[in-house]
């Protein structure tokens, strides 16, 4: 039995969200476009907004430390200088 090219492409798809038909590749594309959290992926493609069973898989794809951390003021960076009032 011969395997066609079309069949191979469909087999290589790994669905992350079966509710909306979102593939692992699509989640990775959203991550490359700046999505850092499952919520941001959901805003882009709805994955994780129906039954929610794919949220942990999305978290795994995004990985830990994929996005820069925001540090509180005063921890590693100087605080912004206060604004001076304009002379009247």
C-alpha cells in the first residue's frame, strides 16, 4: 500500500486543541509572534477557551522562561527619576 504525500502531511499534524482544531505548529507560530501565556494564545486562536483540556499542553509548548520576566522597580534597575514641575 502506497502512502501519498497528502496522507503524510495530515499524519504529521499534532492537534493541541481538538475543540477548535488548533495544531502544535499553530501554537508555536503564535509563540513566535509574541504570545507568552496560554491566555495570549487563546486570544489569538481560541485554543483553551472551550473545554480547557489543552491548556497544560499549551503551557508545555510555550515552556518556562520563554518570555522576559518583568522585574519590580528597584530590583536590578534604577527607578525612574521623579518629574519636576514646570516653572511658572
